[in-house]
C-alpha cells in the first residue's frame, strides 16, 4: 500500500459490525486499495472492552481507549461510529465533526432522531456523514435514493426492513409456529436479540423509514409522528386465514404521497402472494420504490448481519475516500437539513383495505348487525369467510371479513362499536391489507406541467 494514497480510519465500537468492519479493513487492505485506488488504513479501534476484538484476532496494537486521541490524530480522516444508541453515539459523532473528520455510521436510531441536526453540523465544518449501512444492511437503498433516483419524484415506498421480524413471520407462515415459538427459534439462531423489543414492536423499522423518507420525499420527517405497530400480537390463526384468502403477512414500512401530505406508517399487513414483497422470506430485506418516471424498482438482499452491514460501511468509507460522498452532500438539495418539515398525515387519514376477524355467536341475525355497523361507517365488504363450528356445543365461530378500501377512522369507529356488541365474544382483530402500488410511468398528461414539476 505504500505506493498509494492512504486515508486514515478509526473504528469506534468493536461489536458485531465493528469487528467485521475492522477485519475487512485489515485482512482485505490490499484488495480495497486496488479496487478503490485509495487505501483505507485502519489507525485505531476504540472501545472499552476488547474481548470480541481479541476473539477475532485483530491486531492489539490498534486497540485504544482514548477516544479524543484517536479522533484528533493527524493521520485520521474518517471516524466510523458503530456504538449504537442515541446518547454516547451522538457525542462521538459531534466530537468527530468538531475535529473536522468525516463520519460513517450504521446508527439508524441516531439519524432518525438527530439526523438533520448532525448533518447541519457536518455541513458547517465541511465534512460529511455517510450512512448507507443504517437502513438495510448490504442493500444499496441510500445510494439509489441519492443517486439514480435523486432526480425523480418518488410517489411511494414499501419496505421489509427488519430481518428479525421477517424471519419470525416466515416461521409462523411456513411452519405454523406461534409468535413465541418463532421468536425462540430466531433467538437460538442468533437472528433476534435477547431483548427483541425494538425489532418486534416496529420501532427499528420506523427509524429506517424516517431516514429513507427524508431522502425519497425531500422533506424533513418526524419519527414521533410515524404510526408504529409491531408483530408481537399476531396470531397464527389469522396468518392461516390470510393464506386461505391468498395473502401473506409482512411487517411493512410504508411511505406514500397523498394529496394532503405524506403517510408514514409501520405495521403488519396482508399482501397478495403475487406481490413481489411476498416472496421475501427469512432474514432478507427488500424495498420497493415507485417513481414518477422510473416506475417500480426493487432492492433486495441481506438487511442485517455482521459482514453484509460491514460491506455497506466499507462502501461508505470508499465513497468518502474518493470524494463522492462529499460531492453529493454539497450538491444535492435533498438532505433533511436543507429541506422543510413534511406534512405528515395521521394514521386515521389513511385509506386502505382491512382484514377483520370477529368471534361471534352462531345465531341468526348476528351477521346482519355486523353488516349494518360496517355500512353505517361507509365500509363495504369485499369477502366473507366463515367455517362451521368445530363441535355442536360451540356457541361462537370466527367470522373473517375483508373490506374494500375505507378510511382508517371509519374502521376504528366500526371496530369499537362491534366490540361492544353482546354477540361478539372477543375483541375484533384488525389487520391492514396492502395492494401493489400503481405505477405511473407512461400515464402522465404531459401538458400538466405543475404535476411534473412538483416535488
């Protein structure tokens, strides 16, 4: 590497991803130099505990506990933050920016809560924050949104962006496991944390949606305004009824442009088995993007894991080393620190189809009462599924209804009303149903310049 220009790198945090990143930087240094033309040189690994680093066989001469000394070193140009969280990590990033260093991070929570603030600070110091690894592991979705799709108007984005949830749902769907059983298998296989709360409640997906939506819609979105619902309350019987109707359930991160604003939401949803996202199984991730001119593009791959995520981190290091990240950051007018706040719609303003399951008494006139409530709330029934009672002594049966598109506020009002009926024996289960987003390519009226020019 002596004959090539070097760029010094400090990795802060040597956990799963940090360790893999340090390994690639050291073991594949010559390959990286040949491919990139600039040699990323690992100067230090900063942590408080080097047990994992030692297990990986990393050079102990690189171990450092003095963060300030590592960041301030004259031969360091890039600080890679892989600590996670929003407190210590934020201080590390701020410290690096203040020292005039570029930052690479995989920290979705930090960017979802403080992205615009940190990007503005980096801009003042003429540095850059690169974060491809924050949203979907090795899937180059940030590169797509800031590259090929940067000149297009994005109408909608649908993502499976949490591998833990997708693995659990695949196990429930294909192997008839309960949620608890599927989670236990995921944990035993290292595909779920000991405390999976951030994943299974949908919060992790909402963090990622915030970052992607900022770039896709050229607006500054607010994480706290995103509707979030997890998979931890799903039951196998609903997944099986969905299969009977031709649907599979996925945890979707959805961002959609509507006439009055942006709809951002994370929740389980039934999608047709013919939908491309229905084929994404196990720990894999995928993001479908619908552009005004580009139409439907889909990005698929491993959305988590040590080496896939480290690959995205290394890609960002290379982009900074070549100056590509700096040029995009300085030139593009899509970054959240440069844009206005989005008009984010409340979940009740969403129009959608719905799956409803009611445990109802098996008597004449019961369904008529249910149908009247739905009709009074402007909800039209699309299909009805009811099996015969398992035994002659069963006094209630599950009734599964799918609706045509309706307002969320109307569905909520109807569900509340049905739950108060004396003939309904359990709270109604309500799951969103999501159809393939319509492509707009080739359908524009080219005389309507206002539509084409609008962001």
